[in-house]
């Protein structure tokens, strides 16, 4: 079938980047000509993990065609989160842990989604199911992804399966998950080299919700106020984003990785729905979301429900 | 989470009925209060398999709510092929081997689709992955499903995985796959107790294709001419179907299970596209599809392409 690209979502996080590398490795072991590629530059947290375990960042691509006819999606399935010419290539596999939406094929395919905290936890099963050993450096990437997606096992998205996979991978990788994990998360929360534009786009995802177009950007921080002190400038940039993309809601979430709370900034014609969704006041467009750290489990479902009424 | 219904698609075939029974069994073994239910009465072929291995047909349901909050879909994922109040319940799992379309969730779920010939082949893996033994009578149902979906391993949808699963299940079930399988297929192709309305609805599925509404009904037969001799009456019924459901195309496929060819009758405002799709003339609305036995692999993709241009 020729070369196959393995790719995570736009604005890739650590799970998207490492799962592309890891699954491409597994597919090559199984005889496929697979190459991990990425749809965006790696973030500080991911760079920290790649360097630790001796990997280069995957090659950046703009489009999949005409280079390849077939792609494998990891860590996403929604079309608008994928490579922009996704309709011109065939999706032959999906490995994901998100909701399923805006995904359609003409032919049957291998689609493996599980309600776990991280794609790497599913990949850990796939290595076993295929009888392929996990090399130490690959295990390190998988562990990094689980730590990243579960905020060191503290996110409500974290399942018993993620913890048990991480324990196995910790041994193979030969690192201490707590010590290494905190260093990695802190590297990711170091925003000193970032512009405000960066903060809004680093981990932004677009969703269709009840007919509305919603973008949700999330950023991890050690000092939330460093970011929120610049609310006026942020709002200006967000309004530009809303106008350019025709969004109904831009929801910017700043997550405190030490206290595990988030502060959210809601703008757009559907911004009022945020109060209703979370049951907290949004004062001057800003609301405090106690205990909220997971976009997937604590933000997307409640906003989807509020916008679908 | 209370009781969970496990259900196959409307107009259920042998795979849909038996996979609901089989997967409900596995989920009960794993501690879930799961009940197999069905969206339609069983066909002769399925009744033959159920009787052979000592099972009753699953209970017929009209709606899932308010009886249950959660359902598991087997052998389908497209909304219009599922229980009519699917939007009122939560889909917590999908085990399927078809294309993915018209399926959307608010939350992550367990979604396992593989490009194999039969749902039972995936279920065979799930028993192993969960360390649960397959009882002899359950293995018999799974073998029946594989034989049915692959037309005794002769359909192009049949993969090496289906054959290898069937070999394992044959031993556990203690039957000869060829001998039992031919008897089961012939029981299914016995249409003597069927009305023409039955033939059009027994295994009919609706699809969205390029904005058009398409219904594809398929029937297995030993003597194709027994059915096609009554084309005039069939057309009258089909036109009524088209009018009632607002279809753009009704595609009726009669498959010769001994010669592995099909004859198709195409009606509706998009009927002309059938010629283009299959590259054969449709004379008096009827075309001969040499070597075509699989709706999923040989009919749906080509019609989807022709209707999407």
C-alpha cells in the first residue's frame, strides 16, 4: 500500500506526538512502511520528553496527499482536528480515546477507541496483542504521554488502566514516574518563551456543538495570574480569532497544574452558555472552575449539553 | 449503571442476533447486567442456528428508553440502522465491522471496529483479551455468524482472521463447519414462506450517500429466478417504499449462494447511477453483478462513490 503517515491532531500535545512515533514503530515492526508525522511544532513539554528518550520531533506536514494515499490517525478522529486534506486520503486506522464525531468512511477500517485517559494506554495493549516487545525508549515516550494526559494521574480522565499501563512502562523505561513526570509537566508549564498568540493556539481544538462552532484552548500553568493579568490583550486576540474563524464561542482554559483547578475565559455570541454549563458566575467573562483539569471529560461534555439545548 | 441492552441492527441478520447474545454473555461474565435484545424477528437462517445450539431468539424491543439508560451496539454503528430512540440513551460500547458513519457521541466510549468479515471474529478476540472461556453453544453461534456473513468463507469480505476464528470455534462447538454451514445457508435461502414484502425488508439497510437516501435490501437464494420472475410486483412494492421513506434509490440484491453472483434491481431518481457504479448495463432496471455477494464490500462503496460525484 506504499508509505503510510501516522499522525495526531492539530496543535499537537505530548500524546499526539509520541503516539504517532510509538504506533509508527509498532506498525513498522509489523511490516508496514509507516512514518510518524506531525501537524504542528512540538511544545516545551513534548520537547522535554523527546530529548529525554532520544527522539527527534516528527517531520511537520501541511498535507498528506500526494505523498501518501493512506493515513492512520492517533489521539483524534474529528475531521476538523486532522490534516486539512483528510478527505483526499484514506483513513485506514484510528487509535483514539476521545468522543467520536464528524468522522465517516466509505469502507470498514480498524477503529479502536477506548474510554481511557491516554492513547498510549491503548497502544500498550496493542503491543501485547501483537506480541511485539516495547523498547525502553518507546516505553519512555508512552509513559510521558500518560503523565501528560492525566496530569500525573490526577485528572478525572485517569483510569485504573492508565495507572497500570504507566506502572509497566515505568519499569521498562527505567525512570521514576513521579520525579520525571513533575519535571516534564513543569517544563510544559514554563510559558516564558511564549507570546499570547502562542498560548491561544498551542493546544486549541475546534468542536461542533449543537450547530455552533466552538474553539477550546487549554494551557497548563504554575502561576495562573501571570496569564490572566493580561486579559485585555488576550480578549483582543480572541475576538480576532472569533471573527476570522466564524466561531460562536472561544473558551480559553488556564489550568493550575499544582492545585488542579482552572480559570476560564469565555467570549463569543454563546459565551453566556458557559455560566449555565458550569453553574458558576462568569464575572468580566472569567469563571473559576474548581477541580476542572480535563477538557475532554469536564469541559467538552458540559458545553456540548448547554449548547445543544 | 443498571441494565444494559446489547443490540444489533434493524432487520437483523444472523451476525446481529447472535453477536448480541454472545456479547451479552461475555459482559455478564465480566459483571455487567447485560441483556441481548433485537430490533426485528429472526430470519429462517438465524432460527436454524439458534435451534441447533439451544437458544431462544432475543426479546424484541421497540425502544430502549425508558427501560435502560445505556446500550451496546453490535454489528452496526449508523444511527438510522439502530433502535429508533438511540438519541435518548447513551451508547457505551460499539463492536462492529462496518464503515463508520452518522455516529456521534458527547463522551469517549469503547468503540471497536475492525475490517473483518464478521462481528463474531472480533468477539472471539474479546473473549481472549478478557480471559473468559467460550462455552460450546456460544461458540456455535459465533461460528454460525461467521458462516453467514462470509457465505461459508466465499465472500470477498472474508479475511484470514475470520477463517482462523472459525477454525477455533468449530472445534469448541463440535460441528463440521462445511456441513453445518451449508445446511444453515440453505435454511436461510428457503424463501417459500416469505411474501414479497418480506423479501424487501428482511435484510434491508438504509444509508446516507452523498446527500442521497439509499436503501439496500439483500436476499440469499438458491433459485434467483423464483424471485425475479415476480419483478413487476416487486417494483410496485419498491415504489411504495420509495414514496413512503423519501428514498432516492432502492437497490434490491438477490444473491445466488451456490454460484456467488447477484442480480440487482435499481429503482428511484438515482437509479441511473447504478450502471455507472458497477459498469454494467441495467436493462429494464435489472443488472447482473458477476461475483458480487457482499453488500458491505462490493455494493456500498461503489454506490457511495457514484452518488458522491
